[in-house]
C-alpha cells in the first residue's frame, strides 16, 4: 500500500469514509432520539443563557451533527482538505510510532486495563461507554487516512479481527456493567438482577425460534461479507517462497508470539497444556461459593482479575500485536509505520549464564573437556547454569511460602465515589482455606502465568534469551 501515491489513495478511500461517517451520524442520531423519547436522558449541565438543561440526548445529537459535517469533507476526495481536517497529524503519528514498542504496548495495555478496572463504576456508565466507543470509531476513521494503517486494518483477513476487537470491548463492558449493578444491589441488601427475571422458558418454541432467526441473519451477513470482501487467497504454497511475515491463524497468534520467547517444547506443549490443566482445576481449587449464576466482581474479585489478566493481557493483546504490529521478519512496527521488508533489528540475545560468567566474572563459561562422559557433561552444565536453576527453583518453590508470610496493607482511598483499598494484600487467607496442596497448585499456575510477561520484558529490556540454557540437550527455559 505504501507504494501507491497518497493522493490517489485518499481519493479511492473517500467514498468509504464518507459512508462511514454518515453511518456514525445516524447511529448517534438514533441514540439521541431513543434517549429523548424514553425519558432516560441525563442532564449534563445547564445552559448559562436561559437555564435550559443540556442532556445526554443533546450531546449525541451534537455528535451526530459533527459526523454529518465531516462526511462531505471525506466524500470530496480533496487530499489537502482531508489531511488538514479529518486525519491524525503526521507529527503525532510519527511520535506514536517512535515511542511505541513491545514493552510500551504490553505494559501500557496492562496499565490502561488496571485503571479501567479501578474506575469501573465510572467507565461502565452508558454515557461514558458510548463516548469511548465514539472516540474509538473517530480514531479509526481519522487513522484510515494513513495508507500504512489502512493497508493493515482493511486487509480482508484482518477485517473480522477489527470487528472482534470492538465486539470484545462491548461484551466486556456489558458483563462489567451488570457486575457493577449487582455489586451495588448487594451492598443495599437486594438480590442480583438475574434473580428478578428467572422465569423458565421452553426450548421449543422460544429458544429454537431465536436460534433460527440468528442463523438466518448470520447467513445473510456472511453472504454480504463474501460479496463485499475478496477472499484472502494467495498463490499456491511453495517451499521456495514463503510469506514474510508467515503468520499463524489469528487464534494462534498468541501462541506464535510465545514461541519468540520460549523453545517450541515450552511454548507449544507445556504452556498450552498448563492452560488446559488450569481450566480443568478451577472447580477443585475454587472455594468461593458466591457469584454462581450472576455477574459480580466484589464477591469474586481475585478470580475476576486473574481471568481478565490471562484472557485480555496474555491472549487478546498478543493477538492484536501479532495481527497489526508484527510485520516482515517478525519485527515490531507502529500502527502508522511502513512495513519495510528491509528493516533489520540487531538482536544480541544473551543467556543468564553469559551475563554471570562472561560479563560478571569476566571469564568463559565452564565447558566439559572434550571426550568427557555424559555424567561429567551434566555436572558441568549444572555448574554453568547454577544461577538460573537456583532462581527458577526459588521462583516456584520459595516464592509461594513467602506470599503467605508477607502481607501488605493497602490503605483505603476514595476515587470517583468508590472506596479502594483498606485490606491486607497477600495469600495467607488462600493458604488457610485451601490447604497446602491446593494452594501450591494454584500459586504455581499463577507463577507460570506471570512468567510469560516477565520473560517478555526481560527479552525486550535486558536482551535476556534464556534463564537456563542447555543447548546440548535442546532444553532451554
């Protein structure tokens, strides 16, 4: 896409952008009308002149007018006008590409999700959620002006992933919204929302009719999808010429990302097996009887946080990274950066034992004499990798008891009308309620989960390749 003249590209995309903004305008107009007719519009402020209330219905009407105004600008196909009014400035895009890296991306998403969790009562409000949704759609429209961004997100096999990102955001908001409502009702001594509408319905005809309607609607959508987007078919596979980058299907991109930091036996066998084992072990590890059959966060905060961290941070964000930011040679590219096949990043990854022996002690790593037996070679390997072995064993064996012994008091603060803190942070209560066996299983699963981001940050920041490197037996960790 970056080989096409930018003016020609903007003229070609103008029709799509014009229709895109018209759709957004209609969407917000419908929202304003629905709020006005239902009487659910909230007063935001009072107009100084006349004292007339400015409600959320007025707000979305203004947003609809804004999208209506910029739609003709997009339809005009005037490159200069489009760049100056409905695009992210090039200087801002360059800064974002310059500062964005795998470390910033991963830690940044973790920080953003943490802030949204702490302030969940604010972000789940329909007014705020709809505003964030509009800002995301506006940023998408402004970013389409960039040819490199457009070449990624409009690629036929990436379009459904863009849609799934928005769907994931919606359903995450919906579940969190219902959980926040239920938690508020629990504090007032009221039953959860699910209890208010627990009337049983029949599979036939209620459920079957609903499934039939959904099946017909989805079939129609797929037909329109197949007509509107060309199938992403490529030339026949050849061992002589492989795609660059060669990517797995989107649902395996998280696994492919893990292969960058671990050997195939670890990333392709051990870690996926632990995921399956951990999901199977949840009913045996969980001692909390609350939160069954209804949405809640306060009553299952630990389980909620662990699931969201594992799913959103360690899986979804890796899929997004692998889809939109991993380019040729599996290099990391910013969202507005050209995917240059000639980009070469010097990777001087160093094992922990190299740091210790070569850079720390200034001597070569111990090596078994030529012709030594298997026993002697193993002893030299253990001597060479003793630091990594000790650290890994301490991580899995010593750290769980320390998590029981040491607890930290989190002071109570109030943020946006919500009290945060006021409790001891530690795993002592888990140990007392679960017992030794269940506690060690749970903590080791959690430590394996945390090991992935630790390994990723060590690779990006310290060029750390392996904590334990045993290439003689293809055993690296």
